C-alpha cells in the first residue's frame, strides 16, 4: 500500500503560496528559525501591512504559524505541507526519470 497522498487542493494552495518570490523569501528566512514580523519585513523592504497579507497566504497554505509573545508576533515554518509537496514532486520526478531513460535507450538503439 502506498503512503497517503495529499489532496490535490492542498497541493494547489501550497504551490500557489510558493509562487510569489516574496513569500518564498519568507519561507527561506524561516528555515533559519522563528522570526518576528519586523525581522521578516526588513530585508524584503516590505511594509508590515504587505507582509501581513503575504503571511496570511502562507498561513492558509499551512506553511507558517504565528504566535504572539508580548508585543511581538513570531512566525515559524511548518514543514508538513512542504514535505507533502516534495513527495508529490519526487513521485513525478521518478516517473519522468523512467520515461526519459526509456527514450534515451530507444534513441541509442535507433540512431
């Protein structure tokens, strides 16, 4: 029995969230550990309202969790949706490796 596959709609939400370069930069930064909204916004030259919108998209995709500590809101990366997306990509990568291998063999045998 193969492992459970993520629902296509959840993959759609994850890939849509990662389609924006600013959101990918946020995910990259959060790989290093939790960060405040200000720490995320500063290198991106993004306003806090703009960053809030990006974080909202990432949260809906399940990629980012936020928690308020005192006066600061901390963001952390949630790995499960990324693992699901990577597993989906790996499955199709294996398929295309196999197909391209067969094509290579055919081309070598039929010059």
